[in-house]
C-alpha cells in the first residue's frame, strides 16, 4: 500500500474493520492495542501474523503508530479522522434515554434569560460529556448601514454619525492620520452612501476594496479618502463586536492521562483565558454547516495538538446565533459526543427562540 494513495481506496474491508476495532478499543481502555487483543475483539478468524501485517500497512499509511513502550499500536490524528469520516457509527441517543430526557427537561423547564441559558448549556455539555463545554454568546442582530455623515473635530478627529436600519443612530469618534476638510468629508460621505448602503459596518472597508478590484476603477482621491476613513470605522466596529464565550468543566481535563502534564494543562488553561485561538476555531464553525470536528493538529494551534474540538452552530428564527461545543482529548468517545453536541445545539436554539 502506498502512503500517497487515497485512504478509502487503500484500505480493504478487513483493514477498515480492524482499524475501527483498534480505535474503539483505544478510546475505551486508553492502552496500546496488540495483535492478540485485535484477534479476540474483531470477531474475525485471522492469525496474529495476518493481523500484524495489516497493522504494518496501517502504520505505513499513517493511521496508527507504535509507542516505544509497547508492542501495541495507537491511532494517529489521521487514523481518528478516517474513523470519524468513514467508520463512525454514531450512537444517537434514544428518545427515552436518560441523557436526552435530562437535556430536554433542562432546556424546557429553564426560566433564565439568554445569558444564563448560555451558561447552563455549557455546564450541561460538560456534565454529560465529562469534557470542557463551551458556548458563544448570541450574536447581536444583523444591522445594515442606511446613512453616514461626518463632522470635523479638532486634532484629526472626526465625529461619525451612523444610521442603521433606517432608525438606529450611533455616534462614534475616530482618529484619522491627517486632517480632512469639510468638503473632503462631504465627498467621502457621499461616496460611502452611494456604494455601501445596506452593508454591515464591518463590511465597509472590504466592500470598497472588492468594488475597486472588480471594476478596475482608477483610484481617485475621493475613493482613497473613503477607504481610509472606512478602515478606521470598521476596525473600531470589529473591536466592539468581538465574539465572547463561556466555558465550563475545564477541570474535567485534569484527570485525563493524555493531558496530565502540568505544563500542558497550564498552557491549555492559558489558551482558554486568552480566548484568541479558541475564538478563531469557533468563528470557523459559525460560518460552517452542521457539526465541525477538529482533531489534534487540524486546529492549527500547537496547544490543541492533543485535543479534539467538536462544535455545532445554534440558530434562532433570525438565523445562526452562535456556536457551542466541547474540548477534550483526541481519545474521546466520538460516537457518543458528536450527537450530544448536535442535539444540544438544536435544543439551545429552540429555547432561545421561545424567549424572543
């Protein structure tokens, strides 16, 4: 088998079955899986030599590895990914299962407001999965720009008067790199009103650059002024409208062998506190459809190399409102956790919608 070939084409049915058994066994016991255990648990009439040959092929393809301290093998990130994408048999909670009944009751009987409901959801996820649960706060309702005006102030400052959705008025003061005269500000405002009406405030700068690229328009001074001012306004908007999340159950991770290193836990908890890297993953999930799974190095952040992050967006009647999920070791019970995350997202969205 070639390591460069397509995994689905490289693995025959027997190899896929053995890989599934190995992953499930390692998730359950946390111990490297040897040929004898695979022979016993697979239900296949295969000799140990045959199983060792299959394991050697799987190792060559990068699906398993051999720890130095054991003759057994453990799944790699690639092995987990193939398991999740091609071999997973999700254990959908039955309608009468204790877990699903508990989830439904918690959301249906809750009387909290949206913020308290978000905190409860993260705690529920943590308690049911025994991992760290996190939920972003609902996004503010989408607003679009109706009109913009500028008033010159002192020391290169400009008062920006923004009208959203034809009714909401906001005033902001921005610091510009140079002083703009009243006529320059009037022309820039007219340009923005003509070209960016009905856009969100955060899209101002990007929309101007997109139009410039698509139309190949000559860069005149009015457009340069408009772009410079729009960059300051949209940058201020992004800082004000950042995503926030609540997290619960971080201490659940302290008892896991894969994350038992004090230094590793310290850096992971620092990531939870700083939020930047976690928020980047959540932002990706916010723009995606359905459940998203980041396994080990797939997150792109070294601190999460030994973790998996499973997320799902939650929606209200106005569309996607936020995202929730869990963080745990790559050795997690994906069959059980994935549907729990998915169902919790649906229940949270429904509960928030009922409070609108």
